[in-house]
C-alpha cells in the first residue's frame, strides 16, 4: 500500500503576492520551494506572520549564537519526529559551522564532551519544553540561568516555541525531508543512562 502525505495532495488557488514573494525567495535560496511553505501558503496571512516571526528570531543581532540556534532547532525537530525540519535545520547548522560529528551526536548531547555547558543547558531546556513527558522545572531554569541572561532566555523560549509549532505542523502533515542535509537521520527521543 502506498502512503501519501497531505503535502502531495494539497494544491489550491494562487496565493497572494506576499506568499508568492516568500516562495520565490525560497527558490532563490534553496533552489526549490520548501514543501512546508507550500502548505503554509494555503493560509497566506498565517504564512506571512510565521515568516516574520522566524526572521525576527533568527536574525544576525540575536543574542543567541547562530550555531546554538540551529542545534536547538534540530533537537526540537528530532523530538517531534519532523524529518523535514531535521533536514533543513541540520543543513543550517552545518552552514553555521557546527561540526558534522556534533550534529550527528545531538540526540546524545547530555553525555557528550562535544557540547559546551551552555549548549547542554539550552538543549535540556528545549527538551523540557518539547517532550510531553517532561516539564520545565526550577532545576532546568536554574541551570539555564547559570549560562544565559534574561533576554537570552526569552529569545530561546520563543525559538523553541516557534520550532515546536513548525515541526509539529510538518510532522503531522507528513512533510518529507528535501535532501538538504544527510546527518542526522536518527530521531531518538530518549538517551539511555543520561536522564535527558
């Protein structure tokens, strides 16, 4: 039996000019329209607001370093089983000078020497926000405050929230990876013996 995704079958009326502009910019940057964007373009106002929100969070002046932002986005995408987001954000991580072995070991970050304590604190916070079996408790917040200022925590929280929205949307609709990044393909949600 052949499976299909919503993205394979959803096509519709021509989107408004601003949605077409966003899609055109994607073609220029990626060489193709992103499958996820084609779906969001069916909700043009939401697509515009989502694009503006992401551009606000992923900007050169962000207090969070670009590699850390990409790692957090990949990890949230792994937890949410979003192949598309792991693919796209993995490629962004490599573009932002994240080492390939660091990206490939992301699911085991808690017990790895590849990650700084700042990165581990951010990734633990992202996991606590994302995994429905966990919650952000005072221990997670305290660890985070040891490495991040108040504004950085607000930005990180907004980024994790955005990535949860994006990856849950794409995973639920079966949006496939588009081949931007080979690693990391594994999407484990728990790591043995680390408590993470």
